């Protein structure tokens, strides 16, 4: 089975309970996030609603494009700071 790697940062890591995991490739970011919510619950869903996503280091603006095998998706929640 073809896979993608999902890496969580800051609050996303706390909500997921893991720093990294694998998921099936070939689905869109919207489909992937739905699967991640099923795995980890509403706490992660709240983070994913406001998070930014990088696919192999590039911001993902089209959440319906299929994710190819082997890519890394970084989940970046909003960061506080000043």
C-alpha cells in the first residue's frame, strides 16, 4: 500500500498524541484530514480546522488534489508569539 507521512507540530502533536504517522496515499488533503479525525477525535479536528498544511515543504492551497505516495505532510497549527 502506498503511504504518505504526516508530521504534527506544537498543538497538533498534543492533540494527535503522536508526532508522526503514516496514512494511505492517493487521497486529497480533505479526505486525509477526515481519516485523521476518525483516528484521533474532536480535539485534533479543532486543530485541523485552523491549521496550515505543507506538502513536502510547500503550502497546500488545493485541499482536493490527490496526495502522491511518499510525500510528507506537515500539520502546523497557528502559532502564538510576538
